[in-house]
C-alpha cells in the first residue's frame, strides 16, 4: 500500500509541474551550463551611419618559415575580417572597398570578394581593392526587410605580412569606398578595429546614363562579354565576345583561360578549341559521378582551368566547329582603326552543370580570367560583373531584337611591364655622337641564360651603330675594339644580352631651325615572321609637330596627338624573321628589318631641346607591347670630349716643352 501511495503522489507531482510553470514562469527546475548569451549588438558606428558602413578587424598572426633574426624580413600569416554594409536608402551597385595595406602584405584568399589586382595570391603592398563576388551589389534594408545577405558582405581575409613585433597584426592605413560619387572621411581605429561611414557626395554630378537593372557597362582596353544564350536544366549555351578597344592594343595567337568554381565542364565548342581535352579529369570528378552514362571522350574540355584558343582561318567554314562571325583568325586581334573585322573575336560553348545547380536559372560565370598572346601587351582582367542582357538582331531577319538570358562583363586593361620583363626593347643613336646606346641588359629577362658568365645588372657597352645589325653573340669583339678606340673601360664580366625578340632603334637624324627628323628601324630577331605589325612612339610635346613618316603609314593617336602610330604600307606589312647570312659558315645571321624617316616641325611648340631629350621618345610600343627604353640618351659633345682625352698625352708634351724653353730663355736673360 505504501508503494501505491508513493506512485499516486509522484503522478500528481508530474501533473502539477505545468501548472507551476504557468503560474511562476521565472522558476527553473533545471540549470543551464555552457550557454553564454551571444553579444549580437552591432558596433555604434554602424548604428549611426546613414550611407555605407565599412570596418576592418585584425586578428592574431603566426610566424612562418623560414625563421629569421631579421625582423623586417620575417613572414607572418594573418587573418582579418572586413565588413561592408549598406545602411542608406540607395542601392550600391558594383561595390568596391579599398584596404590600404602597407606592410608588404600578400593576400592569399578572401571569401565573399575578389581583388581588382587579379588572382590570389595578390601583392597588396600598396593596398588592394576588393570587389564583391558573387554579391556584387548592396541592396537597401528597406527593400529587403533587413536581409543581411543582401545588404552586407563579410570578407574573411587570409594573408602573409612581413615585419613588426609581437603577435598583433598591423592595421592598414585606411579603408574607403572607391565607387564614383561617394566620399569617405578619415577612418578611425580603436581596439584592433578600423571603421568608416561613407556618404554620397552632394557635389558629384554623374553623366546622364540610361538606367540599367545591373551595373552599366565599363570601358577597357579589352572588353569580354559572357552571354548565356540558351538554358536547360543540366546545361546552358554561352557565347564569349572579345573586343579590342585600345588604339595600341593587340593580341596574336591569343590564349584565354578562366576557372570554373562549381564543377562545370565544357561539353562542346564552336569558334574556338581547347589546348587540352583531358577526359580523365571529368571521370574522377563530381561530374563523372553525376553523368555516369556520358561518353567523356567526346567532351571538349574537362579542366577546371581550361586554355582556349582561336581557330585557324581554314576552319572558318567548318560546319561543326566554325561558321561564326568574327571567328577563326588564328588568334589575331587588331586595333579598330587598322581593321575593324579583326578587332573582335566570338566563340560559343555548351556548359554542363553539376548539383546543386540543376535548374534552368542557375548560372555562375567562371572567375579569374586571363588572356595573353605573343609579343603583345600584358593584360590584367577584373572579375565578371553582371550587366544588362546583351541585345542581338533577331535570327529570323525580322526587325526585332532578342536578348541574352544573362550577361556578364570582364574588363581587361594593359599593364606596364615590370623591369627586365618586357618583350621588346629600344636602342638610341644620334648624328652628333658616333656611339650607339644598345638595349638595356636583360631588358626582356635573363631567366634562360647562365648569369655566371655575364653580368645581368651591368650597363650595356656602347657600340658602333652598324653593330646593332648583328646578333648579340657576334658583337663581343666589335664592342671590345670600339671601347679600346674610345678609351672606355671594359669590365672583366661582360653585360648579359637583352634577350628580346623585337628591338627598335631610334636614331636622331637631324636638328635644324624649323624642324628635326629621326629614323626608326624595326628588327625581328625571332625565327617567325610578324604579320600586320605596327608600332607607336610617344614624344611628348615634340610629337605635336609630326609632319610625315615616309616609308610607313603614319598617323597621330588622339586625343593628345603626341603619340605617332605607324605600320607597314599595303603589301609591306610583313616583317620577316631571322635569316642566314650570305655565307652561313662565316657570316652572322641577319634579322628582319624595316625602317623609315620621320620628320617634325617646331612651329608653335615653344622651346624644344631636341638633343637634350625632346627628340627621344618617352614611350615606344610594338604590337601594343610597351618596350623597355635605355636609361640615358646620347649626349651632344661627348665625342669631342673623348677626342680631347685621346690627345691628352700630346697636349701635356707640348706644355712641358714650352715650360722648359721658357725657363731656359729666362736663365739666359
């Protein structure tokens, strides 16, 4: 009976517990452990900001290998977090956040953004600009009901930094929004966090533009458009258009590459081909598992980073891979003013997707775009930015317009070559100096030669002008003889060659009262001929006096008109390569060569010092590539000074004889 009463009392207690909880909600019959309240309070700067709020928070860092006693040379890994939030009433399209790194930082990765300086790792010694990816725009809190995923982006940054003491990561100089029409005060720092609130500049007047749903299209030296033309559940058809918009830009045998981010692969191509097919990469990937019955031996490319090339001209009418406008030019892209039909390239590709992107509206353009060519400018491409759909003429021939399903733009701009990394070089000579200044040592790099046998940092030896016509390997004896004649020192370790496939000689031909002239010679030291070549020289103020180029087609390059563009005449635009001499066993090889005289006027240009530097180019380009210039130019009167040095012993003998005779005459008196 006692056990039955206890059982009844226990059941009554269980029935009373809910009633007790309702009457006394503050009472707790259990204790919570290890569940501290999270502090979700936003920073005060965010609450007070009416515009775009940005912050940068540093974390700890760890010392990397190799360990060194030199504090400034020691490398550290670091992690930091940047945040950008739209707290205003206006959508921010294509946001760009600049972080002013200044401790030789190298950004290895960043989530939620890409760098405007290219693929990771990025040298951010002078700061870098982060661009949203995939969230390129920041919508307003009003139109999204405060959805953080649409109004803000968190950027988790991982990188390497050099120098400093302790484990605290050094702060950047500043953070700011660099979009047009926005202004940011100086950023404030406290406790390892830097923050700033940027607002619209009321004085900024933007150009009237057609309203667009996405970012307006930008202008660049090379514009690439990625259009989705057809969409299916598991794949889509895309078209890539490449347009050369630079008056000095050019590509030969272009190679285009990108990186798929979601396991896609290229099933078929039209208007281009892949450098490698590699079906095995698909078989071992997620695509191989999902498309189990697909014959991957017929797939165009399975690589995560495919390399795509233009088709040769003889495939233009191929019904399977050709028959596209602007395709099949063997990878040549010329400036519009040279040949509009060769300034654009188009190809199409069928892209297969893998889960979870198996629906008709899932499109993710590839990232990390790169394009290059042979003896061409070096381009740096930004990330793909969503733009309004591209319009096309209706294929039926009716007066109607059809639109792409979705479009992205990639802007690529020409970069200045790094020292000793050019692909062409320039030598200087002048009518008033009998020595020519050859191309700089290792102007185009010295990676492929043995620098133990030559000095990669030495100044090149002066040469007699005719020596510029022979290959570098055949110049040594002439250079030594010339140095001996001119009483110039010859180092024990001679300078290394310039290693350039293309060189140009700028010879100052004349200088007179009303004008002046120069002669430019183009040398091709490579084995392959260069077709449809062109060059350009930037002469600063002196270029405004351009009169004529006599053996080439020449014109000024607007808007400054200080750069002279020149190309071969019709039928003479073919620069042959290196050929054997008359007697190959004895004579050196001969480069392909073309030259012309260029004349200039001085009228209405003020004072010009032609020998002092105004008669020498500030920049020289060949096929769009900026060539490396000599570090100095021929000096007027240097030949006379050398002549005086040559006769110095004779002069001293005359003076000594005169003194002896004078002393003898005075003693006789």
